[in-house]
C-alpha cells in the first residue's frame, strides 16, 4: 500500500487486507441493493480518468461509478489527446490533475507508471492497469463476482485459460486468491504463454495446489470456475507469434457440454474469438454480469479511498431528503 500524506492509493489488490476486502465487497453489495442511498454522496467531488491506453469497461465504469455517486468526471481517453504527446511526464501530469480533481484512475502501458503517479500525487490514485503488471480493479471485480456467484472466496478449483504470460488480470487474480483457503489452480495455456515461473515458484513455496496443462478439454469437467482470457495482440513483439496463438482456445457449446452445470465462466473482456458468441446465452456465462459487479465495486472503492464513511452516507441522505 502506498500512502502519501495520509492519502490512500490502490496499486495492487494486495493493498487491501482480506478484512478490508470483505468490507469493500459488503459495501458494493449494499450499493447494488440500495443505489438511491448513495446517489448524492459524492456531490461536489471530481474523478479524473487519465487513460494513456485504450479501454471501454474500466474507464466507462469508473466514470459511471462517480456519476452514480453524484460526483463529476474529467479526463482523457488516449495519450495523443493529452500533453503526454508533447513530452509531459506522468509525475507532472498527476500534479496538475491534483489541482483539479479529488481522485484519479490511471491506465498506462508502462509497468509502474501508476506508482510513479501516486508518489507525486496530491489525491488518491487508482491503478487502472499498468502494462503487463497489475489491474487491481479488475481483480476486485473478479473477486466480487466469484463471491456473489460461488457464495464465498474459498474452496473451489479455478481454471485460468489463454494468455497466462502477459495477462495482468490473471497475475493479479492469482495473487489475490492465494490469501483464501481451499483454492486449487489449473493453468491452461500453450507452452509459449505459460504462467511466469515466479508465480509457480510462489505457489510451490506456499503449498498451494496447481497444475499446468495445454488442453482445455482434459480439465474442463473438474472446474468450478473457468476464467478465459484474450491473447493480447498489444503485448506481442512479433505479429507472427500472435497470429499463431490467437485462436489456440475457443470455448464453444461442444466444449462446454463437458463442464459441470454449476461451473461459471468468467472473462475480463474484451473477448475476441476465445468464447463463441453462442455460449453467451448459457446460464453459466457470467462475463457480462461480471461487468455489472465491476461498477458496484468501483463505486465502493471510490467511497473507500475518499474516506466517505457510513456517517457521510447518512448525512448525505438526510441532507438530500430535507426540503
Ligand atoms: N477488462 C478491461 O480492463 O477492459 P477494458 O480494457 O475495456 O477497460
């Protein structure tokens, strides 16, 4: 956890303890159930979204989260429309943004960029994805989705399938899940996109069960959750390798027929070809519900980092209800 001048930032999912995560998810559940109670709590507050890399879900869900909390939003959606195109550093940009906004969500193609920003910031910074490193709010989304659908964050076998080498959502999710009990990992990837050695070494050291396989068909009947990922063109140095690997896995109805009726399919999205569209109507397909959980958890996160407690909620509600 980076804390500067009593500011709290989010750089990795590990910045929250398991107890803090429970409170964050409880709040997200409450927001989902009682959205009107939260509709004015951020009045007068501004979120800046500084996105140096493309995004649909993360940027729009952050912006929606702040708007649904009664706040406002400023920002840029690509580096070329910001002064980064004139050579401005991330450190200078965040100092400028700190003069305008109360909280910032930043996505950047370089690993560690959000951490550089946090060190210079006058406002809480949320890492909305830094290169192949971390994507903590996707992990919060994934954890809330699993908690809601599976009923708890313990005692399940999860298959992670696709690009396990460059996939920052996968790396963040593994780190987050090892703090819960009874989790077994099945890593499903082509040899070229295996999960990095430092992760398998960490799992061995902690005696956390895992296996690595190439064929999805062999393991799909054993899974409680299947987390599909996209092979990311933008992380490859070589177009030939990308073309060779991009369609290595395609989850279709036929493959899904071997899975348990209770197995949920998650995907951080965007999807390309790795899940056939005809799977979308299967009750086990949970990836669009996952997007909705992402909104609630980001609303909860904004309240937490701005230190807006239940007192503020009650106060805001009273003020709002007064004539
Ligand atoms: N899951 C995710 O990060 O999606 P975007 O790239 O669209 O934000």
